[in-house]
C-alpha cells in the first residue's frame, strides 16, 4: 500500500466538508477525489466512480470549450496547476451523467510541500456568463 | 528491541500526588536496539531521567523529534549526556520551509529561555532533517512520515529485525475524516502503523472532551482505538495523557477504553494506557513464535 501524502489527505478532508464542488488530483495528474457537491454536479458520486485517468474522465464528463470542442486533459486548469506548479483559471462546460451541460469557472491551486508538488485542488463555480444558474 | 516510557504526559508537565502512577513528565521514549544502539523518541521532560540513566562513557545517541512543540523538546537542556564532551548526539526532526532544524531548536536553547546556547553544549551535537525515504540507525530501519497535527509533525516507525515500534504521540487522524470508513491509504499515519508490533499513540482526550478540542491535533480515545484496529497493531499504548487527567481518571479511562476495544474485536491484553517507566521488550517474531510454543 502506498500512503497518500499528508497534504492530499488534509485537502481531501477539507474538501469533504465543503459545499462547493471541488476536485483533487495527485502529483501525476490522476483524479483521486472529488466531493459530494462535485458528485451532484456530475451526477455520479466519487465512491461510485473511483480514481480515474484522463481518458475515462474525458469520455464521461468532457469538459468542453466555448465552441463545444473537448478540452484535452493536459490543458485543464487542474492539470496545469499540478504540472506547472502555478495557479490556473478557466471557463469550461462539463456534462453530467444525465447529459445536462454545466458552464463553470474553475480555479485550480497547486499543492506545494517541502518535498515538492504533491497535486492540486480545483474548485468549480457557476460561470459568470451563465448568469449564475446551475448547480455548480 | 527494548522500549521504556520516560514521559507519557502531553502539553505540559503535570507532577504531583494525583499523577504519580502514570507520571507527570512530558513525551519521551527510550529505545535500545538489538545491537545496543540507543534512541530517544522526543525530548520532553522525561528525557532528563533517561539521561541520568545513561552510563558516563563515550557514546552516540540519536534523538528523534516528532515536532518542536515545547512538551517535546523541553528536556533537551537538562539532558545530562549533552553536557559530556565524549557524547555524540544526533538530533533528527521535521524539515520546515521557515528555518533549519538547528535554528528552530536554538530558539529554545538560547537566551532568554535558556542559560546555555546550542554552540555552548559540550557534546558533539548535529541536526538532521529526516529524509523522505527509510534510513538506518544501528540495527534498525527508520521511517518518518508527516502526520496530522499542528505544524510540521512526524510519526516514526522503527523496524529492528522482525519487530517494529510505531510512535505517533501527537496525532489527529480523525480530523474531518471517518476512520472506520476511510480507505487505508487516506488515513494519516496508516503506513507507519500497519501491522506494527507496538503502537504508541496519542490518546489525549476522552470522547466527551474531544468536541471542545477539534483541530488541536490530538485524538479522542475512540479515534485512537479505531486507528489501532484499522492498522492491525499487535499491541497499543495510549500516550500523551492530558495534564488535567489524574491517575484515578486515567484508571477509569483504561477500563472504558478496554471495554470499547473489546467491542471493536480487540484482545483485552493488547491495549493499555502508558505509564512512566513502563518497559516493553519486542522480540523477533521467530523468537516469539518459539516462546509461544513452550
């Protein structure tokens, strides 16, 4: 068994208590957790989905850009944050399991530790262009 | 491997007639490895008596600090071997982005808090940040990992032969988490304690006291027991007793925790509350198996 870094454990614990959709990736960019609010947005709880890689994530939820084109996983704010080690922000559309599209703004922050980057956390907000509608 | 508790109290020394059996000294555990190497886990006030028990001869000692709260370093300037030129002391501890281990400890071992400075200690003392990977001291392999507490804090696992000791005296793994349902790899300190021979773990608060201390970095009894059960520790010692807990209160807590431990499926002989001067001998598993057949 590989122990998760403490900083990821604490991030998950915090996210579990938030009502804002939040996502967590590890240092390799693998999605390792999202909270209940994110599960409501996506239509699937994390416990049902489990840890997922880039391809599965893309096929399930998108996301898509303003033109409706899929955004490559490597270009997502969350992945940018963990790989470049800097904050990233973006506007995108995710698709829930029932097909509903949600326009959201995403802010992602790298989790930097004395031992280097351990992952990143992203929080979703309703996109300003969507007039604040939607469950995000 | 031989283990001796020299200080079992948390937060602040609590001497007095009401704490005489469990002890009033703060965190310190002496470990004698199978090759004779000597370790001290933390340097609370308990390390003063550990030092007095050391022979006055050239020796090398390792002090492994979990963190730098005062109840874990206060005994350093009263540690007799530190005042002997023939002693070599290696102090291990957590790294911090703020300052080196030496500089952070020197804030305590310096004026106006101390009459001596680090540079004035007669012994040969060095300071090392614990590495991320396992390292060796004498016959033991040492592993350190960050655990849930306030500020940079480590837990330690010491493997000597087939026996192991896990020491996590300040730990709040249940902060924002349900230890009974959480996956193993998401539990703070789990890998350190998994299947360990002896787990010395934070048990500062009763379950009734804990709600007033959420986020303070310590465990309620039920959290410590859940952690012990989930990790499969063979024997567990609850440690870092609250300074407000008298011997009588700790006796009552011992009875209650035994009841809860048995309800969780634990063997009643594998859980106890640590008392100052308690000793544990951790034989190699092969020897234990042979002894069990006698």
